[in-house]
C-alpha cells in the first residue's frame, strides 16, 4: 500500500464516501499483523477498469479458474481454454487520484 494514500483519504473526511471508506479501512488494521501490514485494493482496482480502461496495460491469455481446493479461485494458464483479457499493469498514481476523486461525494 502507498502510505500517503490513507493520509490523503483522511484529509477528505468531510465527504461521506471518504469518511465511510476510511472507517471501513480502519476496521482492517487489527486483522493484518502490523509487521506485515500490506493492503491491496484488488476489488477496487478491478472495478476501476470499467471507468478507466485506457489506464491499464492488458494482455490476452488462455486460462481457466481452478474450482477445487486447495487452489480454488486461482487463475491457471491453459492453452486449451478460452482467451481472457488480464490486466498486467496500471498507472498507480493516476489510480490513487481516480479513487480519491470518486470518494469526494
């Protein structure tokens, strides 16, 4: 996680969505060991693609998703499966600015 991001989010506390996001984020702090505090915004990142697809680098691969433990949910490259488009990169600073602008509501 980019440390200035939570500070920037906190500076927007007057906005209801920023306030809610900050409260929800704060609830995760005790669930992740402090010596390894890393918070990834995978869900927000994935849905942000809908609003700014040109800011993502993508690639097309043939893959499937494992449905059986212990790898349930894991994406597995398989040349015999359907092609899927995956994100391989994003402009991180633009992403943070985009999210903060969305939370100003």
